């Protein structure tokens, strides 16, 4: 699924950058993207993906830290701690809410 999404995004970007349809077509595409991104179903899917990614990253960190022990760089450990605190407070980088 990730590869399909990347392909579609690349295709859309290539079309926008390479098109000679003019400003009108560009504005039409931009409006469509804005409407798509503001769709509640899309926003919920993005929030779910972000939450799943955070959970997976936490599990991966624990698995790696068990194997390498104290050799995990402090900068990595600090970043994980800050992300956990932000997740516990309900903050995210997406600018979305959990509604």
C-alpha cells in the first residue's frame, strides 16, 4: 500500500510540475487536494497511521534496546522519551485532533 501511495503522489506531483495546462488546471488540482485532505475519513486514516507508526516505533525501540543494552545513544533515547511525552499529552505533528 505504501508503494502505491508513493507512486500516486509522485505521479500527481509530476503532472503538476510538468503540465502545460496553465494556472487554471493547477488551481483546480490544488482545490481537489485541499478538499481531499480535509475529508474527515482521510484525516482519521492519517491519525490512525500516525498512532500505529508511533506504537510500532516504540516496540522497535524496545526490541533494539534489549539487544544493544546501554549502547543506545542518549540522543535517540531522549527523542523517544520526548515523543512518548507528546503522545501522552495528545499532541502530534499533523495538526489534527482525535475527533
